[in-house]
């Protein structure tokens, strides 16, 4: 990305050139659309190829002239996602199909004004389990969020999977001591770039909120526990991705040795590892992971190629058992969707067609909850007597795979008693595919970004835009004030051990105290390996 500015114009006929903004590396021009100035693909770091592979990120090379920042750029090499039903390939609208590459440290900006407005700054961290995804998906377009809520939005691309999280620190070469956390160090560099440049884009560098969904929520949790990120942001929103633990060095060292063995390299051949073609490294991801044993705490230890508890970049687990003191002053919103796992189970025809039997339900829940299964199943049957076994499976395993970690995060944060934490659940159900998906993982994203128009007519139903208005306003209000209170919602108390309130976001929004409290402690014991 170094060198002279890109010269061919890639603006659409419906947009106009934005004013020119001078960054620390050179001048950029974007487009102005619907009153929002949009800049795409601005480099915040240098290429991570060659000798920079696995290394901490470096600042970008400067350029001359005016760079056109008018098209998305920066898509890290991808690890494959789990197989999905073909009909769900574009369930959330068009996907990013840009070529992948190691010149991927870019960010995008949406701002209502290039002035001294000191607007709240929101920094988006995309999902994809630290392994895939990008900030370039159309559903993340922040034009409406910026324009309607008067905020400045940045969205960040960074290194993923083996490129961002291959922990080579056990191999004796000090140059690679931080390699296992290269991907989250990219985020720190991006946040430093935001701090330096926010005012030039009409934002307030002293009022920065990080927000992310799924793996992006995990990235928020990592940043909350990283000393190097201290002071670079002031609030955090964790959507469907609460992470209380990350991988420990024994496991990541084993993974690194498996990668080298698969590639036929010795531990002293790290320079050769840096020179391998992208495809060769990508090919090693799956077979190396297959050599690992089952995690000690499978409901909490979720990422192989992800952040590493290395004692320096990440001194300790984010919320196991306590919330990190370094982020005591950071208010947090945490939550998810009511039926997260519905979309992950969609490839299973028995789930998709709602033909799971009571016995199959018992077997599947017991595989996760062990001896607690019968008590849990009795509770869900009593709670939802008319629900099918399939729907109760989705409910139970949404709690085990998602909500239990949200409870742990909220409980740990509230126990610190320094800055508040609020919990929510988005319960809105999509009518798409005959309602089979219910309120699945990722359905919240177009409500936050006010991009319901992107995901397609099959998801639309009366009242959806009104909910999008409320949700996007709530996220922006939290970014502005550190509290989610706004006139569109009922009073929303902060989370405490005494009441444990959850805001239900749906056609009718309401607060429920101690949601599923009857089985809360039981699930916490299951997740923590106490049962």
C-alpha cells in the first residue's frame, strides 16, 4: 500500500468526492453520500508479508499525492468456516469476496462531518472467530448509523487465524515472542491510529467505544484485558461473543509444533515459514488443529488460533475468574440473541426439519451438560411446554455455548464494582425460511448498523425498522454517554448480583430480572467444569 496515490476514480455516479483529509502517512479522499463522508481501505499498518509475517504490526509506509479511499481493501487470509446449508450462503446479504492478502491492515471511516464536532467514536471489530471474516461486508455499512446517530464509525481489518495467532514463542527465537497475539496487536495499532486521527474525522479521541459481534466480541474482551490497549478506548460493547478465557501457552505451543510438522519444517526454520506461500500456511490450519486434545473447559476454551495468555500482551484470562483491573473504568454492554445456535445447527436436517425426538434431545444435552442434563431438560420443558424438542435443544445449547459466558462476564464485571455493566438479549425472530432460524446468531448486526435493507426482504416484517431505530440509537447513546438509557427504551438498570436485569430487545422491549435464574448456577457449574 505504499507509494503514489491510486489514480483511477472508483466513485459511483450517486456520490461526490469528499473533502481531503491529511493522515500521518499521507492525504486521502473518499466519497460523500447522503451527507456522510466515507473513506475505505485506509492503511493503518504496513504489509504483514515476508519478514513482517507473525511480527508485531508496523506503521504504514507514507505515500505521495492524494490516495483515493473509495473501495474496500484489506482482507486477511481466511480459515474455512464450518459448513453451512447452501441456502444460507448469503443469509445476511452479500459477502466479502475481495482477494485475500497479507497487506490487510486497513480501516474504513464513516463520519457526518469533517469538523471539530467531537462526536462519539465507535470502532467496529468484525466477527469470524478470530479465523475468518472482514470489515468489508455490506451489512456493516455505517452510513445510516453515522448519519442518524451523529457518531463517527471506524471498522478494522486485521490478521486472522494462523497469520494472526500462530504462537511461535516456545521455539527459542525472541523475535517471535509476541507472534501468538499479532492479530490483537494489530487492533491496538488501529486504536492508536484512531486516537491520532479521530479529530481529523470529526470525532472525539477521548470518547471511543469498541464494539464487536461474535469473534468481534471476543476481540473486545481481549482488548479489555490488554495493558497496551489501556486508555485507547473508554467503553465496550460485547455482542454474542463474550470471552472469559483464551488459549494457554502449553496448548498453543503444541499447535505450533503441529504446524511445523505438517509443513515439514524444523523449529529453527522460521525464516522459511515466513517465506511460504499463503496457500501452504492456510492448508496447515485444519490438520494442525486436529492434533489437539479436547479443551479442558470446552464451553469456555473456544479458540485455537486466537489470543494467547502469554503473560505480557495478555497477562491473564479476561474474565476468569475476575474482570481485569486494567479496564475497571470501562463501562460494558454485553448480550446476545435469544436463539444463537439455531443457525449453527441449520446444516443438521433433523434440526432444520424439526424432527428431533425427546430421546435425541436428552442425548445431545447430556453430551454437553453431563449429569445436569435431566434437571436442565425438566426446566426447559416446564418453561416452554409447547416447544418442540428441537426448539428446546436450541434454547439449551444457546445457553451453554453463548449466554453462560455472558453471565460470567457480567457477574465478574459487576463484582469489581468500579464501572457498570448492562446485559441485553435481542429476541426478535426473523420470518426467513419459515421462521426456522428464530433469533439466530448475527441477526442483531443489521439492527445495530440500521442496515435491514441489506439483508433482504425475506427477513422483513412489520415493526422491524422501529426496532432498528431503537437498537442503533441505544448503541450510539452508550457510545456518547457510557449508559444505554434513551427515550426509546424502558428504564434499564445496570447488572448487579442482587437483581441481574436483562433488557429484552424485541417488538416490545422490557427488562426481566434474573433471566432463566432457576438454571443459571447449574449452567455456570457445567461451564466451569465443576460438574
